[in-house]
C-alpha cells in the first residue's frame, strides 16, 4: 500500500463473477478494513465474506433503494465513515448500482477509489475471437420500449458489440439480433464464466438460436456480436 496516498472514504470493490479465487489481495484488505460494506444482495455478499473470513456490517444498496438511501450515505461518508460498495458479481456500476453514489460522492468532495478486478465483458470478448482493439459495451438492452430502435442502430456498428442478457431472454434477444443484423452475422455467446459449467459458443446468429433452443437455459449470458463489415 502506498502510505503517502490519503485513504479513500468510498471504495468500489469488484467481486468474483463465479470462481471465488478471482479476488485480489487488495480487495480482501479493503473489505477487511472499511467500517461498512454496501451490498447489492447482503445474502450473496455474506457468502463471500464468510469464505474470506471477514466480519463487517452489511447494508443493502440496490436499484430499488439507491435513491432513498443516497443522502444518508453521503452524510455518513462526510463524517469520516469508510465504506466499500460491492455488487453481487463483477465491478460495481457496470450494469449494476453504483453510478449515482459515485457521482454524488464526487460532487461532495468525497475521496473514492475503484479497485481493478473481475468483469464478465472482457473474458467474453477475448473468448469470441472477434476484434478486441475497438468495441462497444451496451450492457442490457431495453426490455421493451426502445429495444427495436437500439437493435436497428447497433446493426450498423462496425466495432465488436458486447451485451449482457438474462437466461429467460437470451433466445429472444438472439432472434432480435438476427432480425436486424441478418442470421449469418457471427456472434459468440458465453455463459457461466469462471464457473464449473462455463461455456462459449461462437457461430452465426441463426446457428446459435438453434443451439440454445435445444439446451437448458441456465446462468448469466454475455453476447458478443462481430461488427458490421466496413
């Protein structure tokens, strides 16, 4: 640790996306020293902390309460309390709660620090074999309103495109991609990254639709689509 650097008051701490070994020594140290850990799901984070033999107060911070608790958290941080923000898996604020707290903390002059660590989009992109020098991360597509407009826009994108998707919507999303980009567009679908049943399938969108229609859909998905040929 660089002792000449002032300690932060708010730490954003990435957590493993599956394999519990994928946590840094620095992340373990920060989680051990803060006063409070803000967790998307306290039960999920509790399992990780038990594995790491860390006992710290947990407070829920998720998409349904982040506006309500924001002011109180900022006031506590201003009084000197140290907090760590974690999501269920991966890096906070990347398709998970965190942006509002970071923005508000910066506006109030609160020192914060984001640790490097796990995120599902990078291994999925590398596994795809598609160009990695330039890419666009879209996170989750809109569920209903605006989804077709977004797909139409992405159909013209020449960079590799990365999407997150849930198991019960992955086939419908692949079908939408095929509708707007053509069934012959190449794509790569990764699921259960870093876990025992990790799988990556790379093929045309039409072939991927057929494959997953004949599988038990489980786990969280990352879809990487090859960009449109310039």
